[in-house]
């Protein structure tokens, strides 16, 4: 893959002529894609794509608060398509084909490219509202992937335990390379900045890419990325005891599992919607041979550590990264995730490449902010501030030091000051 980029760059620099200008709707070539469909749109943001049917609202429902500012008026080209794949969990467009992607190319391009993988087990439009709107309005090209498998049965993809998760990382790399070349052919010049950005599992993908494919990127924004470590902590070390503690009416067990004091009001919703399902489907992916009650799952005693090692993180990032995590995250508790990952990065001697902002009152997804505006703060504005800070960092302006960011007054919930 590295060689293909070098060869393509040399050819483009020495002989290629642009096949499209930023203000045209000429055909867009996406290297490696098995199928593409192109649309010339008056507005690439969700304000416009909701009207024209070029996004799927169900993909991003519940991830953002209702008050998150919605930009508009970004004309350009959208390319929907998929790469060769054999699994069929993604039903978008009626294609029943995985490894679907969306590529958006604004007419007024700032020279940058943002690549993202979907959070959870959602599909390729999941980041449209939380991430895509802001970066498109700023002039970036935007590419997003479904990660190669989707939905609650994602674990059925692959031949051996862990294959579906390994594919996630491969598909982000694949899309990044293809998007870089598609952008180059479209605009007639190579992107001057390529940034990885993602939420939850998408944040994990940012971490993994900057650890293992850093040469593809200039930096990344990790929004509450999932932490996978063979020795723990990971989803399978803290969710089972939390489920047991909630089931047995022993809240101290939930706290002991790593969930933050003060997050108790969020537990019933997360138990019903997230904890059981999340623990079950990821356990089925890495340990399909387990036959007991998932609430009684004991990761330390199971022969799965080598499986998780295939996808684990090390902290050895190679490019600047901003991490943000809510202190009331009730799916990926901060004490078991980003607090640990910050220490991992420091242990690798890479602390100078990270800024870490602990957002007081932030939960894992912002949909619950609308239900608890007096107890939570939305994370969306903090992502936007973090992305702006990263862009400045890549231009030589140091971002604020890592810190815990106090929860603002309710009237300031739409803003987020990192320093």
C-alpha cells in the first residue's frame, strides 16, 4: 500500500493532468472500488443531504444533541460506493454489500482530507452529523467507511475469532489510500493534510491507524475511542461485573468495575440499550466457544488473549493526536479507557504527541444530553474545538495543555473551551 502511494504520487507529479476542478461534477475515480454512484449536490452537509436522500439518518440517530449547530450551503460532489467484499450485513442502498463508503468533495476545498470509521456497529453515514458537517463546512474533503461489517451480527464476518475486528482497521487504511488518490485526481493536487477522526469504535480506529499506519496521516482526533488490550482493561473486563452488579442491586460493584460516581442516573438506560448487547456481540467475536451466562464472563480465565492481541493498542502513536473523553461516559468508563491510554502513550515516550481533555459531565453519546441538560454536557462542541485545535497544531500552533475541562453553565452548553 505504501508503494502504491509513492508510485501514484510520482506519476501525478510528473505527468498527470487534473480530470476535474473543484467546481465541476466530472466523474470521480475511486481506486479499488467495485461500484460507485456519483451525485452533484447543492449541499453536502446533513442540512442538504437529508432533503436529497444522500444520507441515512438512522445511521447517526442519537449520537448528537438536538442543539448541535447545523451548517449548510456546501456544494460539491458525493460518491457512494463499496469495495470488493464477501459479507452482506450493510443494507444501505439495497446493495446488501459490506465495505460501503461515502466520499464528499466540496467545491471550495481547503486542501485537507478527513477519514473516519463508523462508531459502534453503525454504517457509513454514522459520522455525518457529529463529524462530517463541521469539517465539510470548513472546506475539508470527507471520507467515511462502514468498517467492512455492520450491525449486531457483525461477528459472523470472517473465518476465525477476531477477523471482523481486524477488518475494521484494514478498511480504514484502504479507504484512506483510495480517498487520497481520488482527491488528487479530482482537485489536481495531493491533499496537504490528512486527518483521522472518529467516535467510540471510530476513535479506536484513529488510535490504531496512528500507531500502525502513521505515514498515511498528519494527525487525528480520538473521541472516546474504545480501548483494546490483551491484558485488559477492555470491554470484556468491565462490562460483565457492571452487568452483575446492576442485576444484583449492588451499585458498589458497578463503581468497582470502573464506572464513575455520579453516573448512576445513566445506568438503567445503558443497561437496557448498551451493556448487555455490547458485551454479548464482542464476546461472540473474540470468544465464540463460551457457553455460560455472559454476565458471569471472566475474561482473565478465558483463552482469548491472543485473539485480542490481534487488535490491541500499544500507545505508540506516530503523529499528533487529541483525545477527548467524558467523565460520565457510561459505556466506556474513562478510568478504564482514555485515562489508561494516556498512560500507555506516556510509557511509549510519545506524550508530546498527545493532548488529552477530560470533559466533565460528558457521556458516551450526546443524545441523552437532551434528556438530562442539568446533569450532562454535550461532547459535540468539544469535538469541534478539538478538531480546530488539531488543525492549528498541524500549522505550528501548540494546543492547550492536557486538562480536565470543567462543565460550563447550562447557557454555555453549545461551546467548549479547551484551555
